[in-house]
C-alpha cells in the first residue's frame, strides 16, 4: 500500500502590499562573488535555503543585487496577472547566445506574433496526429532492448526525445552522426548558459577559456545540424504539415512578409533545445522513480494492462490512464525540468508587501516551490496519490507550475505530456524496470537538472510480447 499523505495544509497567505518595507537579505555572501558560488556549486540546496528566508529575499550575484520570489501568489503575479511589467531578464539575455530571437527569448509584440503562429501547432488537434509517430519511434527503439539488459536510461531517453522532436516537428531523421552531434553539444550549451546566468561578472563569458571554446564549438555543431534540417526540408516537395513547414509558410498579418531564414533558424533551435532535454530529463526521472518504487510500477502496469488489453497506447487512450498521469505529475513536481527561472521588472513593481526596483534580477525556483513543506507534506517523498482528484483542492493556484504559467508558459506542454505518456506506456507494457546499482541518482544541474548516468536493468514482462501496434 502507498503511504497515505496527511491532508494538504491550509494555503499560506501572501502579505498585503506595504511599499517601502525592507526586503530580508540572505546571509552568507562572499566579497565580490556574492552568492554566485552557492548558486553554482549547490544550486538545488541554495534555492531551498532562499525559500526559508521569506516570500521575497535579497541576495547578490557578484556585486549586483538580486531577489528570489518564493510565494506562489507572488510568482503568479509575475507570470500571469502582472506579466506585462516583467521582461524575461538576465538568464534569457544569456540564452540569446544560442536561441537568439526564438520564442523562448524574444519579447513584446514580436514574441506574441511568433507565439500565435507556433502555439496552435503544438495543441490538441495536432497532438492526435503526432501521437502515432511518437508511438512508432518509441516502439522501434524499445523493441531493441533484450531481457536482463542494463540500459543507460538517461542516454536512451535523450535519443528518444530528440528523435521525437525532429521527426514529429521537422519530419527529419537525424541519423547516427547528427544525433550524436546534438547529444554531445546540447549539454555543453545548457551548462554554459546556466553558468553565464549566475556568473558574478559578465567578462567571464569572453575570456579565452577551455569552457568558452567548448561552448563555441558546440554552438557551431548545433548550427550545422539545424541548417541541414532546414535545407533538407526546403528541398522536399510541398505538402508536409509539420511545424517547420508552418514556419516557412507563415506570413505577417499586416505586411504579408514571410519569416527570414534567420528567424526560422531561431525557432527551430528553440524547439530543439526546449523540447529535448526537458522531456528526456522528466522521462529519466520517471523511470528512475518507478524502478525504486516497485509497488507503484506494478500498479501502473496493472492500469495499462486493464485499459489497453493487448493493444499499445493510442491517442484516445491517453485520457483514461489516470494513474499514469498521476505518476507524471508527481515526477514533474519532484523533478521539474527547470530548477530556476528569471524575470526583470520593467518599472518599480509592488510585489506582496515589498517593492522590486526596475531592472532588478529576479529569480524564482519551481524546484523550491514544489518541495515547499508548507505546501506539500513530506515534500521529498514520491507519492503519485497526492494527485488523486480532490486531494489538491487546498493548494494555491500556482503552487504547481512545472510548465510555468501565463503567456510565457510552456508552448509545448500538451506535446510533452502526450510524449511522456506514450513513451512510458510503451516501455512499461513490455518491461519492468529495476535499478542496476544501489547508488542513488544525483541531479547534475546544468540549465536543466538531469539525472546523470542512470543504468537500469530491463526485465521483459511475460505477456509483453503479444502487444499489437496501435492502429
Ligand atoms: C517535461 C517537459 C517540459 C517542461 C517541464 C517544460 C517546461 C517549461 C517551462 C517551465 C517554461 C516556461 C519558462 C519561463 O516561464 O520562463 C517553458 C517554456 C517553453 N517551452 Fe517547455 N517544457 C517542456 C517541454 C517542451 C517541449 C516538448 C517543447 C516543444 C516542443 C517546449 C517548448 C517551450 C517553448 C517554445 C517555451 C517558451 C514559450 C514562450 O516563452 O512563449 N517545451 N517550458
């Protein structure tokens, strides 16, 4: 039996605005570095310490003042109700080195226009059609696994997530060479961006260091792969209905102009970065947690068997797999794909009882929020039953935001949810996952906390051979 969680505690109230109130400061900063060292060397612990110092707490990045916002109502104000008063801030300015003016990093009216073009292609109507390709890709890869094989699950799921984004959204098969290039370069880029976002001084980006050289090389490799994808797509006969075709065909409502080649590149690199390591990380954590909680794994397999019979999962099944969605929800609570995000007020903004100055560096951590013991009892326990309908009624609206919220919330949420559900179903219908080592996984924090090397042993399920592919 799963441990019954205590009732959700009553929500914390955000304070009333009292402009001018002093913002508490985080102790423990170093001269010149401020708290940059803590953010760099033990980021997940540090964002949780920041949370313990109040709803808003001041700290320093080098000699610059920065603020962490920890209360769900205040985070909601930044992301949703007062979003027009915030830009995306320092982290995303650094992100422009890679994603330039793509959907993740662009601002204002330009961002809205691009979002109007891209968002519909990642919504339900298209997901229905994407699900069968997602299934084919997962099926082909998982069927190569052998009974008792030890699998580097983190790598396997990265390959699957990369193949899914490139085949579904760009109708491209990368092949081994280009997949390996992305696999090598993406982590280097994410690590470099994470480092730059919290660096105490900007100059560090520009020095001729080994790390900066590796970053530049990784960027050139990704650029090469994306230029190939776009060139291949352009050389195909018209008729493809994927996201890249829509980007190439899009016209500005007023001027009638199409997107420049540079802009198409920016959106493709954005989708590749936003859509690969995020989903791969979430899937890896889900497999890891299931391997460590055999009862939960068995319960999930029982649901899949009961709902699907001898078929594999299809789009119409997704709504019925309630426990699967609870497992995904709980995985994304414990291991959200972004450990910290940033914003910057465009004008002085009253947030709760404090005022944040225009231009400030403002950090919020979905990781710290979703492990807050005042919101989630036993916050570090993996308990998918927290998400039984009705149990979460007491949670403040934005206490759970793995996909962010508001106009800058994740454009690929429905895509990612469908992809995770399909891949987990395909794996767990055929195999039971067991830890291959007793060593617990330790998150490696780049821009996205990844599980690091995660070997799992796969055990073929006795009736897992007779599954019919989805029609
Ligand atoms: C488990 C998987 C994923 C998680 C947890 C996730 C999470 C997030 C979060 C938290 C944000 C908001 C960032 C902010 O507020 O600053 C975001 C934005 C975004 N995500 Fe995702 N994401 C996932 C998968 C995907 C996928 C598969 C795609 C594309 C196919 C995607 C595309 C984007 C884009 C384009 C944005 C920027 C949206 C904008 O600013 O308009 N994401 N994501």
